[in-house]
C-alpha cells in the first residue's frame, strides 16, 4: 500500500512509472541509450523520439496571457524542510533523503502547482557507476579532505540522478550609452637626475565625451531555475551538448527525480540580463574606441524575447560535515565534476607542522643553527 496521496498516484503514476511490456515490472531509463530497461527480465523498451521541432515560446505573450494559453502541467511535489527543494518522487516511496542537502524526507504531505511544462531535455548519458568514477577522480585531487569524506564516497548510491530545471532566453538588445573616449598622447618633460638635465616622454590621456547606440542579439542564455544548488558550480558544469536536445518525454524521467523550478520565468529573465551585461558593455567599449573608455550610463531595451523551459541531467550528492552541507555535482552528459569541499583542520595542522620540522631539519643539517 502506498503512503503517497491518492492525488499523487492518480496524476503521476504514468509520468514516473512505465511498465515493462514483457513482465509488467517498472522500467527505468538506461543512461547512454534510447530505451527503458527492465531490471527483472532484462527486456528493453525503446523510446522513439518525437519528430516535432523544439519550439521557443514568446516571453511577452506568456507574461500577458499567463497560464491560460501556455503549455502548462499540474505537478505534485514534496518539499524538503531543510533546504526547501521541491522534487517529484516515484509512487510507493514513503521516505527518502533529500538529494540537495542530505536531510531525511518523509513523504506524508505534498503540494500541487501549475507550472510551465518542459519542452525539451537532455537525457542522462553517464550512468551512476560512471559518474561515481568521475567523482572519485575529482576527489583524489583534493588536498586536506576529511577522512570521513573518503568513507562517504565509498557508497555509489549516494549519487542521485536529478533532472534540474533551466530556462534559456533569446533576445534582441538595443542599448543607448554615454561615456568618454580616452586618446593617448605624449608630452616631453624635463627633469634633473644626478645633477644632469634630461628629458622623457610622458603619456597623457585626452578625454572626449561620447554617446551612441549598440545592438546585440543573445541566443540561448542559460539560467538555472533552481535555488537548491550553488549557481557558481552549476554554471561550471557547462558546456552542455544542446545539439542533442530531445523533445520532452516522460519516459526519460523514469528512475530519476525531477525538481520543479523555483525561479519563475520573469525572475529568470532578470538573471539572464546579468549574464548579457558583460557582452553589452564589451560592445560599448568597442563602439567608443580610442585607447581607453569610460562608461557613464547604460540604458538597454530588450525585444523579441523567446524562451525555452528544459531539464538537464545532473548526478548530485550532499555531504554533511560539522553541520554544514557540501554539494557535489556531476554533469550527466559529460562527467564534468564540480562541488563544494570541506577541509580537515587537523590534516592542515599536521602538514604545516611537518613542513616546519623538515625545514628546521634542513637548516640544522646545513649548520645554520650551529
């Protein structure tokens, strides 16, 4: 008997479970393939990707019309009381641990929300075993890691496969700016050195006020729609092979968890603007020209904004050390590893002490202390 709410089972059994056509058991998506595999009879049920192109939606139209005309879906999620992450669980799961912070989760309460349905995803390509091997290689490069961490990573099942929500944005930008162009010139100065009069060339800068307009198109600015993971490390998992995006299909999710977005469409675009800003400012400096540039004001208008909601595969593990959570991430496509890491005070202390002893011994050997 399931401990999940009837609403969860009724609405999400088809999404989170796919039955084997041979024996009726639950199938899981096999990373690196294009099929679901039965763990009991070994039967493989192939996924035939849809032929439909992956479309981008109009940003302004969605904000204006809201969920009425958008492609939305009802999802039931369980929220972690520790970090606030909202994830879907497979039916018949009564308790588990949060992949984002390691806190226990008892699946006794769920909530329903209307969200924008993902249009595409990158299926898992790296298996749990392969991701664990990449994690071990990364760990071996860490100096002064606590011994408890090494014990923790002896458990491959600590890595959880998660589909993480992302937004991508396309936008035309028109930017009006004011600033100043700096042009270098040189003057001859006379100075006295050691009783001799000499001359030298000194660089000066002549500043000229400027203003102008620059135009730039941004394509597929990627924004993670989760606040459960450290954005700095998520961004370092790039690049993603977006040329292999597949149209969204629930069957790719079978055997994995999925997080629903916590950063909505509008706030996601505000983050995208910050990613666009360096490119816009670089273009302004190029437009100003000269030897140096100063930018006084920037006013950017965004138009023809399109967006996609997609899911990307990440293997995640959370490790608690001295009441602090450290998260490790593995790109589910490439095996790239990023993460936070703790340091062992005692390992650093004894290493430093050992260095001091070695240096003191060398100094004694060379007679410095004699």
